[in-house]
C-alpha cells in the first residue's frame, strides 16, 4: 500500500482543497495580470521602485552640489538598462542627472515642481518616449525625480508583489484552519459508524451501524453491512435454539437413567455407571450454561463465597465418592463477600471439581479452598497438567486426555464465567502434586 493511500480521507481532502485553492489564486493572478499589464504599458511601463534607489544614491558634495553614488540595485539597473536616464531636482536649484536626458524634458523642468506624480509621454523625437515623474520626500528633503528607459513592469512582478504573497499565505493559513473543520463536520457520520462498529460483539448482538449524517455515497455500504449483521444474528439465534433444545431433550432421559441406577443395589458396576451418567448430565448442563451465558444478562448480587463453595462441594461429594476419590473443603474465614451471579459461578466451581474427578484418577484427594482475598482453589493429587497444555485447556474442545474423558467444554465455560465476574483463572502445580486451579475474584468491600 502506498503512503498516500494509507493517509486518512480527512487529511487527503484537506490537502487537495488547499492546493486547489492556491492553484486557482495563482491562475487568477496570472490571467488578471495580462490585461492589467497591457493597460499600464500604454502610458506607464516602468517600475516605481527605482525612484527610491535614485533618491538614496544622491549625496551632497563639499561645494553644496549634488552628486551620484551609484551602487546596489541602481548600479545593477544601469548595467542591465544601458539607455537608462533620470533627472532629479529640488526647489532650491539643486539637480543631478544620469544618462541622455530628452531635450523636451529640459524645457519643462520648472513645471515639474508643481506636480506630485505624473506619467509623461511624447518625449522622444517621434513622441514615443515615456517617463515616470514622482515627488519624493526623504533625507534630501522634497525632490522631484523623472526616470526613463528603466526597469519595466512585468507579469513576474505581480507574483513577487508582497500583497499577492501575503494574500496567498493568508488564504493558505485560513484554509488549514477552516477546511479541516468543514471536512471533519461532513465526515462526522463516518466517525459515528466506526463507534457503532466497535460495539459489535458476539455477546452483544442487535447493534447496527447508524446512517445518520453518513454521506449518500456510503448508504449502500452501510445497508449491506447491516444486512450482513442481521443474517449473522439470525444464524446465531438458530444455533442457540438448536443447542438449547438438544440439551433439554438430553436431560430428561439422563435423569430417568440416573434414577434407575440409584435403585440398583448390590451391583458392583453401579458406581461406575453413576459416574458415567453424571458426566452425561454435566455435559448437558454445560451446553445449557453456554447458551445462557450468551443469551442472558447475569444477575449480580452480593453473596458469601464460603457459603456458595460449601454448597457446591456438598452437591459434588456423592459424585466424587462414587469415583473412588475424596473431597476436602477448607475456608480461611467464615465470610468472604463477593458480587457475582450465583448460578453461573456455582457452575464454574462445579466444573472445576468435575474436571478434577475425571482427570485426577481413582483414590485421589480433591481439595476446595476459599481464601480471605476471594480466591477459590481446587487442587487434586493426580498427574497434573503439562505446562505446554495450560493455555489449550481453556479453549472450547481443547483437550489433552483421550476421548472418553469429556469433550473439552468445562474449562472454557469456567474461563468465560470468571471473566464476566472481572476475575481471572489460572492453572499450576499443586503443593502435593497434581493440578491447582485458582479463581481470583474481586473482593466486595463490606
């Protein structure tokens, strides 16, 4: 991608408008200078700047006579214009001249002192001579200067004129101050579209791009994007309904199967069958929990984290015992207040315990601990989780063990629930070997 293509539309529009304005001003000046130049050169063709140069070149000699000290721009003009002539005088009889003065001018010298400014023509033998007369008030007093065959007014002088340069600079500065505001105001609708797009999320559906103040050229694009978002929302909604319906249909036969297994007495396979049924029930509940998290807004309330963890550990105790393991619960204090959604946080802790039951193996010890800083810890004495897999296990269907050990939804669900509670979940090594999951939640101020 080119550098110009990566610059924002606002900057590109501003620069192009400013450059176009400058080009229009230059073109207008060039076009207007031609008739102005033709008008001036009918009777006046000389640049008036030479008058100041002549006045500055006059000095008073020892005998009170005027003398010329040619230097600077005046000497350069005399070199470039070999036919240059000028005549200067004052009311006291002082005068100085340079070059070949026209005879007709000498006959009207006294009349020059009555004029402040004039353009004199008809001085040559064929009445083609033109001269410039200006009265000058300076260090030499009031003097009159007549000049001919000097530097002529050209079209270039228009572009070198301070007025023109100042106007061009002023318009450029004003353009940089005003045009960006105008462009920004016109593109404000696009900025709003960008803000609306930033709000679009998988968990915040139904947001559409605003068409208010959007340029008409972009209306079709905004409508196409909104239509695509609507199709995505419809597809997601259909998927939610399918998964939720399938999970509900699974729960009924699983509950019936679990009830019939509980009636079986003296069967050595009862414990293993109970564990398998519990895994099926947990899978159905996980699917429903995933749909609830995406479809419902959590209802946060202040609860005692110790009471919640105690209840979940008690509910999971029969499953742990049926799997041949032991569960231990410990709380550092009796009350740990947190702000949470009790059903979803209970499901997160249940999944951690269920994960320990499945992966720690038989005859393991599962400990559930609640710290005073609102940290939940679930540890086991199993083989643990290798460090290279500790990020993978929190992804949906991210699994390390064989297919008969779950489908990889439980820990992904735990991570989503904890993040919705502004907390974080990590996994490491337990002190006695095995895996240690820590859920850190914000402690609610009493």
